[in-house]
């Protein structure tokens, strides 16, 4: 199975986890997913009063420079860890 297939499977698995991950873990999943699918952060910085959007943007921004392959690999590893 290649990395793209493993990533796609991990995305599907992440939607069927038995327990909801912590907000911190959810942000990590979100930022890795965005980095793997879209690359470095783009768009305007959200309003500081939109706390959820700002947290997501900052988490994704923290992945800047990470390759898509590396982000996919980390995402797969994190989902596999959450499944156990």
C-alpha cells in the first residue's frame, strides 16, 4: 500500500474513532491533513475574535515547510495511535 492509500485509509478511520480526541489532537489532525492535501498555509489570517478559525490557521501555519509526504506519514501514525 502506498502512502496516498494509507493516508486515505487513515482519513476514513479518523471519522470512525471510538472516542473523540482532545481539541489539541484534533488541531494536530487538522493541520496535518491540510498540509498533506494543500501544502503550506494560504489565505488571510482569520479575525482574532474567531477563536476556532484562528486556532486552526495557527496550527496549520505551524506545519509550514513540512513536505506533503511527511505530513501524510505523521497523520497516518497519529490516527493509528488513536485507534489503539
